[in-house]
């Protein structure tokens, strides 16, 4: 039986005496697209960092592709992470490094080539290809700090994609993108999932950015997964209103469920 891409059992994360994540059980199946939705401080980013192997739980067990985080050493963890594409929130990236856009994207190929090997023609082609797809080629020589927030977001997405990952973790990938590029992002994700079968875990405040290929959605609050199921079951007005504490209206457009807070104040 193929192991789950991510398996969490009795996982807690405690910081400064406060439990910020508490997940009794969660499996992310190979090839699925899992959306994660919830209020600020719900533990969504902490969950992604666990899935990326960047954080160890205070208690409980995490398996990535069948490998226990507690049982593998530093080198094994490095090899495991090479197959994981992680797009952090732009604020989590050191934007002050004096690297060009192309150099930042090329860093993603290290997992494919090894840290000590120079990029070959195929690697360069992959880097240029993703820069073209994300409209970054004209900016190739610009340094990362000089880019707009949306441009930086696309650079970090390109860096994750050039890894050709088996597991793609996206933390608010639509942040800072304009309406056109948000729509393109959704189409790109649907295309990549359809073509490669990559497993995706995507955090988004905007439910309408979860691609139509999203198989399940986890609704989070206060470090817990309150609901988990198909988008049509989870992204309902009542369920979202319970989490966000305000009236919510939901409309389905092009196979995606868009939620907006309606007027009327807190519930």
C-alpha cells in the first residue's frame, strides 16, 4: 500500500506555553489537493511547516512519504525536503539577500542537482521555462529586494516549481497578486496537478483561489481542524460563519466556491 504523502498522529505544537496546533489525525493522500482555510492564528502555517519537515512537533508523530521525522537524521531530512516544494509567505523569506530574481529561482534546482553541482543546460532550461510561465523573464536581472510584493511572490512560486516536487506546499500563494495573476495561478495549479499528479497542500484565505481539482478542504480554528471533507461539504455559509464569527455568503463560480463576509456584524 502506498504511504500517505503526509501522516500526522496525535500532533501538538506548543510555543511559550501555548498550544498552537493540536491535530489527533490527518492524512494527505498521494496525488490529492488539500485546501486549508481558517482565521489568522489558526495554525495553518505551522501545519505547513510540519509538512515541509521544517518543524518538529512538541508531541506526536509525523511521517512524510512513509518516513518518520523522529527517526531520520539531518542528511535524510535534507534528501526528503528535496522532493518538497515549499512556498512560504513572502514575509518569511529573507528579502534583503542581494540575489537576482534568476538566482533565487535557480536555488530551487539544488534539490534536483545536489548542492555541490553546477546547473546544467536542462536545469537552466527549467528555470527559464518557469520564469517565462510566470511572466518573470523580463525581470531576470533585477535583485529580489527591488521587486514588488506580487513579483516576489511569483519568484518564490517559480523557485518551488523548478524543484519538480512530489509534494507542493503553498502558503497564501495569491497574496499580493493582482486579479489577472490570481486567475492565472488557479489555472496553473490545475494544469500542474493534472499533468504531474503532484500532491498539493494549499493555505488560502480566499476560498475562490482553491483550484477546482481540490479534493478536500480542512477548516481550522485555534490550532484544530474543525471540519475536513469535500469543498461542497466544508465551504458552506454556516460552516465558514462558525469559524470566522460573521455572516458569510458563498457562491460557486467555475467550479470554485467563493466566500465573502456579508454585512450585518458579528454573529
